[in-house]
């Protein structure tokens, strides 16, 4: 069984890249299930219902979110409507939606969990370790994939090591930069600090370079505009599972630069 996990989708360009790349990857590989982080898919922050449905139409089975989950307020109206959108589990319990769910994939029970980190993150959330522990105590899924949306690699790796052998994969999102530290940990959990981004390649994390350079260099407040043209970047991870034991047997990062016209 193969699961494709797609990194943070940024803006319309990100959605277009994902649409064309899913077609290409599924024609070349047997992909059974697709998860994607969509918290930046609408103009770089948040996710409208229309864009959520657009991503599902691309072939994605489950969308996860992150610290920008509430950037488009309409999400509060539809989080409870769909089973295949997950907001971080360790948000306050009063917030609509859920952060973990089990999906049937040809008879295999795949649990997907979305968690937020606490190191260098602006949202005040519950302890992600305790949240994951609570989920596992009542879990009978065959495969459990965790999207840990966090800034610090140390926090992400600590969570993966803390749950090594108890979840199938801990995949980092949020930094928009794919890391090279993918591996299967000693007790069988697949890990990567960050899957990376789907969006404009010639940008700083999806934003026009000049906006970020000016603010970072001079401290002048600037509006971060998403770069919506030029070459594109597709970042994802392909996870392969044993068909009998459901152990993760391989994690392969995908990092592709596409010219305009290729997406
Ligand atoms: Fe984020």
C-alpha cells in the first residue's frame, strides 16, 4: 500500500501544481491514499470551502491544517460538515471539527492525525504529546499517519522518537522547506522533519521575495503577497506499507521543480 503525503499547498499556483502532479504521480505509481496539508491553499493563509472541494477534486482524500487554520473565517461553518478535513487536534475543545479520524482504504483502516507544535509557534495549544497519547490509547487502526505542523525540528523529532513504534509515520509540515533527514526510526516509525511546500519556486516560502527581504532587513512592515507565477515547486513524501503487517517499509521524499506550462 502506498500513501502520498503532500506538503503545504500555497495559493492558486500551489493548487494548480498539485492538480497536475497528482495526475502524473498516480499514473507512474500505485497510490492508494493521498493526504495534503492545505492550511495555506487560499491566497497563502487559510482554506475556503470552495478551495477545499477543489483539492478533493484533484484526488486528495484528506486535508490537514495548521496554525493558519482560521485565517478564512468561513472554515468555522464547514469544519463539522466534512469528515476529510482535520484541524489540529490540540486546539481548544470548543473549536469545531476534529483533529484525528480513521478512513477506510480498500478495507485498511488509515488514521490521520493533525497536531500543532508549541515551540516558536504563536498559537497557545495543548500539549501535542499528551494529545497523541490520548488518541493512541483508543486506536485500532492499521496505519496511523501524523502531520505534526511545527516550526522546530527538535520538537518534531522528539515527538517522533517519543512515539516510535506506536504510530506509522510522523511527518513535519509548516516550514515550507523540505528536509533531508527522512528515515525509518529504530522501532519502525517513518519520519521527516518537514515535507516542504507546493507553490512558487522563485519565492521565499511562497511569498514575493522583495516583501520578505524588506521586512527582514529593515523591520519595515510589509504585506506578504503570494507569488502566483513563474516556476513551481512540488514537495511530497511517498510512504510504502507492507500489505500484510502494515509496517512502513519505505519513505521517499519527492522534490520537483516545474517550469511554467508544466503545471
Ligand atoms: Fe503553518
